[in-house]
């Protein structure tokens, strides 16, 4: 067997890419914001109508975006954020915005402690939420600055934190001129919005508008994937017929799934030194992508949350051999203690059920696991932990990769 010359292989990939355009791969990144969003014109018109009062009437707005995974909630909010900044600059309006995901920033306080130091040179440490908000609003008024927070995955915030965010302009009056400076776009899946509003009904009263994103149909997904293909992939590499195949595989309407399949298929073609992406490459690419497994979220989980997820995956993998699809809390907890010792994360304080249940709640909120209570006729009720849409060995592999990268 002839060993691969890695240096030559690397240079060949850098200098002679037959699949991707120059800088094309970066357009597959979830943080990439394209210059247009096909088939969301109605939503964008609604957003423009709601957001205009920030600049036109000196008032703030609190908007909600809801819809299923991959329907474009985050893309639309960040697109609007980008365009607002551009229009404000053209009109000479002082404007600033930040994007926060509540997988990383889990309280209003952590968001403020991130924003204030980079803009007003105070750490925020030692200040209460009220003191930080008062300082923020006073400085926004002094600078006549409009501020927008785009806050994603808000189901991870406590309902009282959401209420506090939505009540900033009411709670912290900025003066007698009636101007308001702090606006928000809040993002979550539909079921998470429903649960949040059930927990705190007053949230609905504080929202100026709730915008629901409909599912993309097949023709719309074909257009979107063709648009993204043209941004990233060289002409003639991915045919229209194979774009339709990707759309067919994305039947749930999850556009991110199709985009990731396209990216992985391109990587497979690149590895095989092929000048065309073939159907079998697309089908093989699906092995690396799950419709619901939200891999970027793993990087925002804390160490012991990752360890709990790993322990659940291992229990489910072993029980699957006996045709059992769930793990019990006790089984997962026992495996968690083993995992902690195995990976060198031993801490006796974490080996208590109350802390373990807190980690479970976080994973459940993140849609990485699903907990349910099942009634058992002979023994009362039993808590069951499931992974609904992705194999346990796949999750185990991904969690180990993240844990390794953070060491």
C-alpha cells in the first residue's frame, strides 16, 4: 500500500478545488447571512413594518419569531439585524445590536455583562440587574442610541427573565421625551413558545407582534437549495436533478438539514477527486447529518451536561441490543458516575441526583433528549429518557469529539 503524501494532498485541496468556489464553503456556515432570503418575502415585509417605528417614531418593539427547526427563524432575525444596521448608517441614526443564544448566555445578567464592558468599559460585576439596566438605558438616552437584542432559544431563560427583558422600557423610563431605546427579537420553536406563555401568560401582553414561520414546500426548497448551491459550488458540479433529490430528503421543511447534506456531499466529492456530486454521494452525506441533532449546541453545553448526554447515549446503545428504546433516570445516573471517572471529571459534589436532574432538564430544553412519564399498570409510573431522531452511537461520537476539543 502506498502511503498518502499529506502535504501534497493538502496543497491539491487548497490550490485545485474542483467542487467549491473560492470562499464557497463558508456560505454553508450557520452564521452566514446571505444577501437575500428566498420565499420569506411576506415575513420580511411584516418585520420591516414592525421595526420601522424604532427609527421613525423613536419607540421600541418586542417581536417574537416562532416555527419549527430549519424554517429560518434565526436567519431572518439576523438578516433583519444586518439590514437595520445598514439603513441606520445611511440615515445617520446611532444604532447597535447584539445576537445572543441562550444556550451560551443563560440569563439576562450574562447578556448585560457581555454587552456593557465592550461598549461602556464597566465589567458589570458586583452590579444588580436593575443597576446594569439603569446604567444601560441612561447611556442609550445620552447617546440617542437605538439598541436591538436578538435573543435565540429563549426557552432556556426563566420566564421571569423573559418578562424582565420585555419590560425594560416600561420599568426604566429614559426621560420625559417619551423615547424608547431597547428593542428585542425573541426566537424559539412553536412548542417552546407555547410552554413559555403557559408558564407566564403576561409574556404575550408584552409582545408587539408574534410572527409564525410556515413550512417550506418542495418547490420553495428546490429554489433555496439552488440559490445556496450557486453561492458555494462551482457550475456544473451539482445538477438541478440532484438539488431536487436534496429537497426530497428535506421533507420536514428543515432547510438547514438540506444545506448540511449539500455541504457533506461536496466534501465527499472533493475527497474522491470527483468533478461532479453524484446521487450516491448525497445519500451517503445524509449519514453525517440528522434532521434534529443540533450539533452546534453541543459546543455551548457545560462539561457535566455533555457527560450526562454521553451517559444517556451509552445506556441507550446497550439497551437497544435488547430491543429497549428508553433509559431510566437511575440507569443514566449510574452510567454518568462511570463516565465521570472514566474521563477524569470526578467531583463528588456532582454525583447527586438533584444536580443530575438539573442537567437532564437542560438537555430536554435543548431538544437533545426527550423525557416522558409512562404509566405502568403494575408499578405506577416510570420516567423514560428517549432520543427520538438520531442514533445513540452517533451522539456518543459527537459528544466525545466536543469533550476532546475542550480539553
